[in-house]
């Protein structure tokens, strides 16, 4: 980091959370008790060819579903040694046994501290897992690991519980007298991911993550930004959003500008000035950059460029303009316990080009003018007119003659997308 700070003015931390979280139990270091990240990495690397006969996954989120369905597909071998899959997960290449022995389905059990209907995993993924023969047991908390004489885990000891979120804190109440064991040849912990802070300990906020402000500037670290799972493990789209916002913050920082607080909602910025320049149109800017006048060639329909701070709500759309068009849905293949074995084909089909275009056309272009001509046709004063083709560009398709406009609001009422906002102007 010292070298990076000397060579660069800004640094972005995007290492993710690639380390798994072990079960917070005694004996969790048993050789056949592994983390979800280690399990999935071994599979993706091609090392893991089969699993034990009985696999128990502890979790409840999407990652635990990933582990359970992969284990179900890999299956087990009656003739295999119990340590083969452990060695594969630990990093050694496993020999390909698929052609020398017949695989059989593994008995996979997934446990969660929450009821099944309260699990964090996608409901559709839960339904698919159940259809494939995976047993999902809710309201169970792990309380111990049973080990045999060889030191390997033979079962996961669990207890029925009542779990709920109180603010940002998880409260789990064990129900006494409900303790029991779930036999297992392999136990996988999918209770979360962690950041590997080796060499970067200065950024650890004490909770195994990095703390940032709304610009994703690391607290107390000038010029250091962060985003993605290093802040909090979440969706891919969340990480992309962090990167986009951090890029704006880095740009402002490098230009010596104060980092302003970001809005609660980030809206796409439509730049009419840039669109005009792309078309070779002259910009007569004799006013504030984001504010037009009735005499400016920039102010078309709206006096104010609102795209940087407005999201158009559904009640501002004229839904009468749109007919109901059914979604173009992708085909979903549901497997059963037998057909899932060894089946790693995609279960979610793709749209044809024709259907993909049709689905895209269902977009209502909220807040954007898509040249429907409603405002031109319905204006009783003929105050709204089309911009001459040579002067038109995206977002500059119609203009208003304010000598004729009487402020009747009809143009705004019939605008399908909420593009027109009434105001007095100058």
C-alpha cells in the first residue's frame, strides 16, 4: 500500500470477500468440514469429481443452494475412499472416476436457522432444490460437530430454534430438548464470506469489512476508495453500482473538488448539451447550465434538466397510452432427483432474438421523450410543435410556442412517460 500511495493519487479496493466463514463451533477444523467458497472453488477448478454419500450444508442463502445443488449433481461413489473429496477440496487434483465407477445420488440436507419461507435464498432456487430431492430443514441452529476416532466429522449436531432480526442484530433462541444429530460424510459451511486482509489490515473496520462513506471513500483514508463485497457481500449489480459511484468520487477527488453527499437515489444523467454537439447543433448557452429559458435553443419542452435528481414515479405516467403486453419469459427446466445427477446444463433457457427485441419494446421509457406526438396532437392551442428535423436530436423533438401556451396541462397529462413537467419558466 505504501508503494501504491507513492505511485498513484487514488486507490480502489475491490478484492471482494473470497474467504469463507467457518462454523463457529468447536471441532470445525475437522478435515471434512469445509467452507462454501472452498467447496465451490474446488468444483470450478475441476478438482472435485464426487462427494460423500451424506452431505450437510449449513446456510440458507443463495450460496448454500449453489453448494447443495452441485453436491447433488456430483453424487457419490460406493468404491471411493472417504478422504478423496477432502483432498480435492484441499487443493489436490482428484482422478476422474466417472468412467470407472457408477455414481449414485448423494443425500444432501440443507439447514437454516430461519423457516424455509424466511430464508434469504431466492424462492425459485429453493423450489428447484426441493424438486431435485434436496432436503431443506428450517429453524435449526448448529450447536456442535460429532467426530469419530479418526478425527473426521460423522454428524452435525443441531437444535431447533426461533430466529429473528431485531434491527440489524440477529437473535436466535434455542429450544431445549430438541437436540439431535444429522449424519454426514461432508459438512459445508455456507454462513457467509469474509475478506482476506493479509497485508491490508489497516482497512479492517474490526468487523471483517471496510467502512466507507456515500462516495465509497474509505473512512480516514485519503484517496482510498472501495466497493463490492469488501463492504458487504451482496449482488453483482450492487458491486457494479459501488464501482460507478466510486468512479465519480475518484474523478472529483483527482480534480480537487469537495466530495458532495450523494442523493438517496442515483438517476441516469441525460446530457442534452452533448446530444446537440453530437448532431453538430450550436448551443446558445446564455443561462445557467441546467436551466433554460423560453428564448434559448436549448430549452425544449422543459425549462429544467431534471434527470440528475428525479426518478419518474408510476403515477406520473399516462398508462392509457400503453396496452397490456405479456412478458416474454424464458423457459425453465425443472429436474427431479434422478435427472439432476451429473446434469450441469443450464436450466434457464434463452430468448430468441425476436423475443428479446419484443421484450425490450415493453419498456415505457420513463422520463424520456420517445416521439409519440401526443403533446402535438392534443394541444388545443397548437402551441406544441415538432422541432425541424435539421435541429432535432434525442430529447429535443418538440418545442413550445409560449406566446400560444395557456398552461392547460393537457400536454403533460397525455405524455406517456412523465417527460413534461409544468412550470412558469422565464
